[in-house]
C-alpha cells in the first residue's frame, strides 16, 4: 500500500530557457522509494543530487526516468547517475532502431550506422547518459505504454508509434523548433512586449491546430494512483501524445478526467502543446463557475526569465478546470500528500490567478 508521496519541482532555467528537474519520493509499505523524472540541463545535476541527499536522506535512487532526449531534460541526469546509486534507468534509445526505420528516409545512401550516429550526436546528453549506465552496469529499460515504473504506469508513447512515427520525424525537428522559438522571440522584440487580449471565464481559445516537435511528443507520460488521488507527469508531450495517453488510460479502465488530482503542465506551459479538446480528454472540461477552493494541483516548470512560459492562456485552462496552478519561476516548489514527512522551513505556495488578459 502506498502511504504518501512528495513531488519536488526544482527551479531550472538558464536565461530564458526552461527545463525540468523533478524529484519524487513515495512511501510504500513503510519503505521509501525515490524517482527522478528529468534532470534539467547539465548544470542542474548537482542540485538534484543535493536534494536527494538532504531531503530524501539517501544516496539511492530507485528509478531515473528521462522523459525525452532533449538536453534541457536529459542533461542533469548524468551527474545523478555518476554520483548516486541508481536502480533502474528508464530512457528511450532511438539510435537502436535505425535498421527498422531507415526506409522512411529519403536519403537512400544512409546506412544504419550513419542514422544511428546522427541521432547520437543530436541527442548527446541522452547518449552520454546511456553510455554511463552501460559502463556502470545500471539496468536500462525503455518506457512504452503499459510498462510499470514503481507505482507509475507509462501511458505514452506506444512502442509502435514511437518507432514508426516519432523517430523518423526526429531528423527534421531541430529546424522546426529553432524557427518557432526564434520567430516568436523576434516578434516579441519588434512589439516590445507581447500584446494581450481579454479573457473571460467560460470562453477558451486553445485550437487543435498546434504542433510540437516529435522529440517532445516522445515524452514519457506517467500516471500513478494513490487512493483517491491521481498523479500525471507529461514532460514536453504535445496534443497527439496527451490524447494517446488519455485513450490508453481509458482502455485500461482509468478515467483520467476524474482521476487526475495532480498534473504537470506540459512543456513549461507552452501554447503549442495543449488544446481544449485534449485537456478535456486528459483532465476534464472547464467548470461552469469558479470553484471556491480548487482541490487539484497543477505544477509548471518555467525559467525565471522566460517571458513566454507559462502562457497565461494555458494557466487559465488549468485554473478553469479546478486546478491550483503553481509555477517554479526560479523557486523550488513541492507537492506533499497527506501523511508525507514534515519539512522544516517551507512556506505555502503562491497560486496563479485566472488572468483577465492573455497573450494574443
Ligand atoms: Zn523542455
């Protein structure tokens, strides 16, 4: 039986770039288990290690999970793996699949080795993590829907979709991502500041036309249920994977909209990862009236200096679905379930309001 859980979001962010570093501890039949879900960029590994040693008072991490191989999520995990003792490392190894997917690429001269090499170079932090685990004899497992990591069930990605849809799209995504963020930043620079439009409770504009990179869509989506509470971790997943996760869960008899009481807002609160319909499938429909005291929590990891994270429209979407929204923005934030060990010196969290104006 699981008695309690603590979920710590460490502040990650160099300049305007956000990342995720999340430390989780739960108590099961009197025993503590520790999971790290993403490690931020390389600079944040030391903070995670310190957190595990100081707050969890151990040097053993049962599960290290890398949601997806981008450096702002995989980077800090190398220090965790080389400094602490790790039970299992859960990460995707896309370079292992090149013989299966080579035919998808137009460049017929590409060999299995050259494709694998390109993926390893592009995902250098994740590849370094894999190599360190192999050197140390740490068990590496690839997370696909249906797998169990401690108390968490993997809801996405499915293995088939990962291999045949997502990996083939990895090649083109760096350009796609670069262009999006550069164009957005350039637009902000021209305008001086982002411009705003009025927002009203009950009127949500989060269209279905959004898209994020295939790497982000490959994020490992996890769900754990403890008594009446449900805990959802999303990494940088976008609408395709969030929907796939909701569908997979419902096939397993888990109705996420009524079960999720804690959610990680995907991709640092970006606008390209959620839509109204997706959120309805994942965490339920917006409420007609503002709740007096929301009981659900949504955490978002956003760099202190990131002007665009989290987007106010995304914050509003969670607030209007009955969540109290808490953002890192340079602060360490923690969710402690009833029965979790006491911690000295922690103040109450500040909750985001429903914004009357959102970015255009
Ligand atoms: Zn990210």
